[in-house]
C-alpha cells in the first residue's frame, strides 16, 4: 500500500468517522431549489468548522451579521459537487457557497449566511 492509498483509508476510517472527528449533520436538497419542492433531508457525517470560537455570528455593518462555516465531507457521501454561489442547506439553515475544493479526498465547502440581529 502506498502513501496515497493509506491517506484515502485514513480519511474514511478516522477523519470522516463519527466516533472520531466527524459529526452527524443534516443536509437538505431540493429537486427545484427556487420553489423548494422535492425536499430530501439526509443525515451525513462531516466535520463542521465555524469561523468564530464561540459560534456566534460575526457582526458587520448596518445590523447584519454573517454566519461563516467550513464543512469537510467525503465527496462519495455527499454524492454531488456543489458550485460556488449555489444554495446549501446545512442543519435547516440556508447558506451560499463561497468556495469548493477537493483536498486529499475530502471536499471542503466554504459557506456564508447573512441575517439580521435580533
């Protein structure tokens, strides 16, 4: 077994394992995103990384806050590769995809959601 094969094995058995690093989160997809019809919720193992340590949104101008998240997921588990500027529904919250990359067999997706302060 070479290094790449071992790294791919480690991704599956260690990093994307909910008994180790990954957690179960809900990803929602729609067959028609504009009308939000054909809804399907799936429980998937992934690593969710928030931009702030306390998980609170980052405050920006005019009372609007930004919720920034990076998720790391096995592309075979997600089943599709999302596109930049597409909506992504994570744990029933709608985000806009700001970046997508595949590093060493793990799909990295950068998400952002804006919301008003309560």
